[in-house]
C-alpha cells in the first residue's frame, strides 16, 4: 500500500489536533495520526527521501503547510500545531457531509496563485550571505570549514573528516557553526554538530519551515539541543538588505 495522499491526511490531522484540545506538539500528533491509517506498513513508515528525512513525516509536514496557507491551522508558534476557527468550520462541514470551500478569494489573490512558483533556494547563495553577515557582526568567518578547524588540536577528529557550510569565530573563544539544510540528511547534520558542539556557543540551521519541526524532534535527545537555532532562508536574505532585519536576526540567534 502507498502512503496516503496529502488531501486524505488533511481532515484526520485537523481532527487529531481538535481532540488534543485545539493544539499539540508534532511529536504527540505523529503517532495519533499514523494510527488513523492502519494500512501503512512499518516498511513504509521507515522509507526515507533522498535528503534523508522520513517520507511519512515529510508528507504530514507539507499537509500542515497547506492547512496553514488555507487558514485552517495557525503556524505562528514554532513547535505547536493549532487549529483555527476556519479549521473547525471545515470539520463541522465534513461531519455534516457537506463540501467546505473555505473563504472566498478575491480576483487579486487568484491571480497571485497563477504566478510562477518562487525561485528554488540556492544553497551557496544562502551560505555566502551568512558569511557576509558574520563579517558584518565583526566575527571571523570560515567558508566550508572542516570540523577540526573548530576543535582544539589535541581533540582533532581522525575519521570521516566532515565539513560545515560556514562558521563564525567569536573572539577566539567559541564558534557558531552554520548548516544550510536545503539538501542533505538530517542524520548527517546531527553527526556534524556532534563533533563541534562542545566548542560552540550556538548551532545554526537554515531550513524551510516544513523541515524545522522534524529537525527539532530529531535533536531533542542530544546534549546540544538547547544551542540549536533554526532560521529560514528568507530571514537570511532579508538581513543582507536591511539593518533592522540584520539586528533582528542577530537577536534571534544570540538572545
């Protein structure tokens, strides 16, 4: 059996959030939602995408994004999935067996939907922007540093010499390693951070919002979880164009 389509997951996800009292953490919702689809096999639950993330988890996260765009879920609080009044109205219509079309859209909004999709995120563009931002903050910046560049010589790592995307050095005392998670494995991301977290003030990941909850859940049992800072590509690019956005990004990372 194939995994359910996104459209078939929408109502069950809304129902499980409603049953949880209107909001819940994704780690609590995944098992409840999975139980709604007993036809999914353990093999299918273990399937991974080329980037390394679980296909089922990824599909649920994209369903959440669709519901946020429709106004049926509130995405304003990271790590909390909350149903809105529009989401409850959809469930009421579903229980009555009536179609739910949602709020009417204006001609302007329909025109915007027909526009070409946004340009894909360029990994190196984001990484270069982070290099420039680090320089603007007055930090020493390293482009594609090896993990050993951040570790003391006496603690050099000998096997599987990994590299990071960017690192900011602060006063020769500590580091802020940064990974741009456009492609690549979450497991490999965690492996890299494991090698440098002891000598790091923060661990920064740039990722689309659809992946942020998965990354947070993946690191929750690791000792560096409290150092992790998740930011979105748009926040990085905006910081290169506005002093206000630059200061806002600095506050998000360090405060």
